[in-house]
């Protein structure tokens, strides 16, 4: 087995073994990919929850002591800030998933 074949089997090439069923190393690669995928999703959802629910609802009174472009900060987060944060998180998700796909050799450009 060459070094490239060994590396592909560790990372999970996504291709079945010669007998048609996925090998054990492919299964390990798929599990690692899925674990990294779920970790990325949970971390981004946590940020989104913190910004939208935390800053827009839970801590709105404390944040209203500050102003942002003439608006109370808590009000701004509940009306605009959480939307902006969500759009930024979409771009962060795309970048992180593209990097994850390349790391596990499952990107569309291979």
C-alpha cells in the first residue's frame, strides 16, 4: 500500500473498498468527518444563540445602557445585530466546511 493510499484510507476517501463495501478505515474517516461537522455546527449555533437570544432578549436591559449609532445597543441587537451576525455566520460556515471537506478529501473539486 502506497503512502497516498494509506493517507486516503485514514481520511476516508468516500469510495468503497474493492469488494463494494466500505472498509473499516473509511468508516473511521466518515465518523471523524461527521464529528468535525457536528462540532462546527454546534459552535456556530452557540454563537448565534448568544447573539440573538442572549444579546437581543436576556441582556437587553444591560445593553441598553450603551448606544450604537444613536440606538440603544440592546434594541439594535434585537432588531439588526442578530441578523448581521447570522449572515456573517453563514459565510464562516461555508469557509469552515470547505476547509473541512478539503481536509477529509470530500470536496467537490477533486
